[in-house]
C-alpha cells in the first residue's frame, strides 16, 4: 500500500469517527408512555402505549421487561394493570412495545374525577452500544375533570414528584419537580430533559446532541426546574447510579398546543380613535380660522403632527395584537 492510500484510508476513518460523533450514538434511551388522551372528558378507556427508545428522534428498540404497571387513582389507591404486547414502528424499523388501558374509577367519591398517575417499573437492561445499564421507573399524570391527586407519590424506588401541577400548561411555563430515591430527596442528581416527536416529525437534520437532550441538576433538597419552551410531550429523567446501574425516575409532562384566545382588549384603540376624531374636528375649525388669522398656522402644524403620532400609535397596537 502506498503512502497516498494510507493517507486516504486514515481520512475516511477520521470522517467516520466524526460522523458517529455528530449522529449521536450516545443519545439517551428512555421508557415513555403515549396515552390516547392527557386530559379526559369522559369516563372511557384510555389506551397507553409504552415504548423504549429515543423519544426525540423517533427511534424505537425492543422494550425491556416490565415488573409492575398500574395506576394511582385520585384517592391515592393503586390498581395494577395488565399489559398487551404490541409492535411499534419508528424511524429505523419496528420494535416490541406494550399497551395498557385504564378507565376512571366511577365508584370513587365525586364519580372518580381527579388525576390518574400511570406508572411502570422495568427490569434493568444493559445496552451494549452505549455501555450503560438502565433501570427505569416511569410515571405520567392523566387529568380527568377534577384536580386532586397530581402530587400523589407512586412509591417507586426512584421518583420525580411534580411541584408544579403537570397539566394545564402552556409553552413558556417553568416546571419545578423534586427527585426522591427510596422516598428521600436526592441532592446533586442529574436530570435529563427531552421532547418527544411523533415519528417523522423531528427536525431534519437533527440538531446537535446537547439540544436534543438537555440536562439540569437537583439542589440540596432534590429540587430542579426548567422551562417548557414548546408544546407537546416532555420526558424528564433523574438518574441515580448504584452499583453501575443507572436507576432512573422518569416523569412525563404534557404542554398544551396553545391556550384558547381571550377576548381582544380594544380599549386602547377605542380611546385613540376618539382622540383622533376630536383632533380632526379641531383641524377643521382651525382651517376655517386660518383663512383670516395667519398666526394659527403654527397650531395647525402642531395638530397635524399630533394626528400623525396617534396614527403611528394605532398602527403599533394593530401590529402588536396581530402578533398574538
Ligand atoms: Cu440511546
């Protein structure tokens, strides 16, 4: 092999390493839920898919074994649920997943109105490619009419308890949560944050890894916060590494598309319009007078300037309300 060939081979290898780095081989796997509905109006069955993969990129893998799956009801009691095996199709092919279904419990007080926390615990799974062993404990809050129970604890070994009510949120809200390990606040823990995109809807090309999976840490009381800057489903995962196993508490948060539009406040426009009408009348008066008194020319110029200012203000308000 001549020198040139060796050089070419070396450049190809270097290019491959760079590419592997960019495409994010190191991006995080998460177990996550996809319920039919995040906010229920009727006491009907809510089907929940349970998927293992990269929620941002829409890449799915065969799901790890579930040890327990259930729902914490608004009164704090638990029902376990049974899983059905399903197949989901992601960006890079299909994978085994699960489905569970729950219905609000109408035998409870207030006909079962309140918050239902779906939770699932998984067996530890070693992922060769990423040289990590993950053991996930996932939860998500589904709202059914009443607002009691969203802060209930599931009692999972690793758990994120929301301090901000995790629904009725619009983009721009700040989310605050607390991480518990064995029921005690976990200080200085890493919390990863990643948005879910339906298959085929992620940015193409993908942004760099730090923009796909964000990270923050818990304070001395196990508390963390971050901004929900887009509508959709968010996956947050707190990690505690014990005996080389990454034990994770995962909480999902749903952010509404947009809040319904309120009535437009037109009071400022109305006030300026009436001012404009008054000024126009004065101009008309002055025009009559200027034919006889030349000194009033200055007053006329001042009034015209005032009218222009009011028109600019009106244009500003119109632009502002359009933006909303
Ligand atoms: Cu991964």
